[in-house]
C-alpha cells in the first residue's frame, strides 16, 4: 500500500510543475538557538501556466498565519506535510506571502550551546528535505531563485547561498541578506551559523573563493584548504563551462552528517578534514574538496530528474574529482585510485545486484562505477569528443533537470560509439567488466608493476624476494610498495626482515604506515627500527606505533608514555585519548590517575564532537572506567542526530544491561536524564 501512496503523491506533484512555475522566493527568517526554532515571513512569486484550484508547497510540521495572495487573504490547508493554497487560479503572475514558524526535527541542526559559547547551526537538505525548516519543494525538478534575510544574535556569522548583499546590526541582533541570481532545487538551500574566520582568494576567472574555519583552527587554513584555488581553476578549464554561480564558499561544521555537501555556491564539510600539516598526510580534504566543487556543475547546474539517474551527479563528481587529484598528485596516483575502486567494484559485484541506473543502487555503484563509466567513455570516444559532449550537455540543460538520455544525446552528436552496448554493460548490468578495466589500467607503468606483484601472491617468498626488493627500491608509486608490504604479513620475520627494512627506508608515510600495521608481535631485534615510526609525520602511524610498542615491550612503557604525553593528534583527539588510556593502564607510571580518568571522561561529554566522544567512550568501556557520568554520556549518545553514534550508544547500553550491577546503575540515573534521554533509555530497559 505504501508504494501506491508514494506513486500517487509523486504523480500529483509532478502534475503541479505543469500547472505552476515558481520563480523566486524571499525569506525573512529569524533563528532562535535557545528554542531551536526558526520563524519568519515568506514571499513567493510564481506563474500559473494552466487553470488549477490548488497549489502546494512542502512544509513539514509548521504553523502558518497571515496568508495573502496578491495582497488579499486566501484559503489554505495545513496538512503538516504541505501548505495547500486553495483558489481558482487563472493564467498569470501571482505573489503569495505568509508567516511561518517551526522547530525542525531534522535538516536544521543546532550544535553546542550559548552557555558554552560554541553554538553552530547548519542545514543538510539532500536526503532530509529542506521543507523541515523552510517552506519549499521536495521535488528536485522545481527550481527557484532563493533569497534569504537571516536575523540572529550579532555575535554569530551567517553564511548562505549566493552573495552577501548587506549586513546590518540592531539591538544585539544582526541581519544578513543573501541573494541568488539563478534558480536551483530546494535541497541545495543552506545555512551555516557560528563563529568563523574567513580567508578569500580569487579564481583566474574572477570568482571569489571564501574559505572558513573556526577561530581555534585559524592556523590550519593552508593545510586544510591546500590547492583549493588550483583545483577550481583546473575544473573550470577541464569542464569547459564557466563556474555557474557568482561566488564559492566552503565551511566546516561540527558533527556534520557526511564528508561534504555541495549546496549551491556553498559547500559544507565535516570538521574531520580540518587538519594541520601532519594530519593532512592521513585526512586530506583534497578529494572531498574537488568532489563537492565538481557538483556545482553536476548536480547544481544540471540536476538528475530522479534517483534512477543519480549517477549523473555522483559519477560525474567522482570522475572530475579524480581528474583534479591527477592534476595535483600525478598520473600514478590517478591510476592507483582507479585500480582501488575497480577492486572494490569487482568484489561488490558478487553480491550487489542493483545496477547504476536504479534509484536503489549503492553509493559505491553511483559514485565509483559511475566514474568508471565516464572513464571508459572518455577512453573510447577520445578526449576531444568527450569534452565537447560534456560542454554541450551542460550548456543546453543549464539550470534544468536531466536524465541519462539527455547526456547520451550529446555523445551521439560527436561520436558513433555504440551507447546501447555501453549502457547495457556499465549502467544496466551489475557485473564489473574487469577485462576492459584492466586493459585501461595497464596503460600506466606503476599499475603494470602492481599487477606483477599481485600475480606473486601465492609464490614462495624465496622465489620472488629479489623482485620485491627491486620494487621497493624503485621509483614506482607508493601504492605498489604498500602492496608488497601487505603481501608479507604471513611470512616469517627472519625471511622478510630485509624487505621491511627497505620499506621503512623508502621514507614514504603510507608505506611506513603499512609496515606499522603489519605487526602483532614486534621482534626484539626490530624494536629500534619500529620505534622510528613514532617520529613519522602521521597521526595515524603514531597511533598504531604507540599502541603496538606499549603492548609489545612492557618494560619500556614509561619511556613511550613520556615521549607521547603532549601528543593530541587529529581534532578528534585520537592520540590524546589513546595516551590517557595507556597511562591509566600502566600501574608503575607515576601520574595523577584520577585527573587522567576525569579528562578522558570529559572527552565523552556532549561538549565534544561525536567522533571524539566515541573514541573516549570506547576506551572507557574497554578499560571498565564506568561511573554515572560515563553512563549519562553514553545514554546521551543515543539521542544524537548522527545515526552511527546513536547506534553505538544503544549497542553498548544493551551490553551493559547484561551486567546486574550496571543495569541497576542505569535504572538509577533515569531520573537525572532529560526527556529524550529518558525515552531512549527506558525503551532499552524494557527490551
């Protein structure tokens, strides 16, 4: 039954676009961080194309007042999912105005608190529906020019789509007016509010590139936003169509749901990518940066008309982000990433039965197989024809919705390539064409060597050792040397010692990290060499090495703890939380253990991001450092908007409930919890 209802709903809305063309909207809204609420006035301009008696605007759980059509009161219905305007509409132009208020349960997220001076408010429209915080359109095919006036406490900076036309302050409040020039789908509407610092560059074509960070991270601008301008200039040239908007902004926000989101002219991304020069080695923002930027053309300028054609957004963005990385890191890197995704797709195709052209396809399929499809198409028809087709496709369908046939139509104009056969193999079948993929990959010399290495997997080490030595000493790409190290895991230490020494001598961070991760037991005569990993410019390598050394050499634990006692690591405190755990677990390490336990517990509190909290909670639970504060923090995790962290909280409470003592502790703290926490814990207690 639900499928029938969905069909009717979709059909009804699809019909509306034939009757009504919404042109633009002016929203004057106020945000209340304390009440976690939004309210304001809306002014829609639209044109009736055919006679109709009802028009609909998506609006989830909102209240409305003062509705006027062309200045006169009008009948309406609030279904709590839609605002329906009831009127005998005739052809012509109309203006609809109204007031609204909402307390969004999703899509607009309130992070931190004014008490802790760490408020952030941000939105996420794709997959969540902007209509939870702004009366708009869940159908991606309805494109509107959005203009927002946002009022909030004057201490906060406000970022939204388009250019900032003015900012004014009055009575402790500030008003920010943002304006778009071109239409876009509602899911691309955004807000980011908080305390940020800004740096601005300008592209070769004159587009302002605004980059934001929180004040505490101001020293990380260069490492976080490395090569941003270079990628922007490259993609404009490579795509062949001028960047379609007037400005481009990038803002990291706390506890963001995804790696990044390509809102029109303003990308939001996860703070895990805010890094210093050391963190950059493990968590570079480069790929996400390029991917979300490519979406400004593929997704924002032209938008897939339905989920079936989602590869036109994600496949293209993945493909062009790889090209941008190729520009920065070289051809070997590019082919190594293609090889990596080919291996993933080959493995996944054994069980994944949903092809690219299906709304239910996996992210791996939409992103990676979509990108591979374009790589194959590029190789088959040639660069000149491919670029011409892409350019014509974007220009013809600019600010419109598209499907796969729209793209194919432009390919047909520049090539006689058999698109039916191509579509069947790459878009309609689930199998991955490994033979063709390998043929294309083998154009790269490093991949040729990698294939030779992979062929030797089941060959005795004595028969391949000389070849592996030469590979480690060669100039081949680091991914090939990583493959060599990974192939040695099951070999006896004496047989592979010289090869591991060569791997360490490469001085390559990734190859050395592969060595660090390859040991469970570290031989005593390799300890000194392994200890050099503690000096590597990689927080991930340092984390692996510190724990392995502490675990393997108990007599040297104090020395390792002294060396690492000031380490912090990424912004999720990976090294600090590890150090605290190890220090607490080393009986003869003289330090204030109570203070360390309290610090670790603090990192599990709601004052920190979910990644930090989960790191801390995992260690607290593993080492059985559990008190009422830890339990409250764990219960609070179950109410978090990030489903992974919420699930972590629920799963661990279920484990704790099996112990009568902690079960009693959890029952005792119920009264001290807020309403949402009580609901979650009571539900778990009743299971």
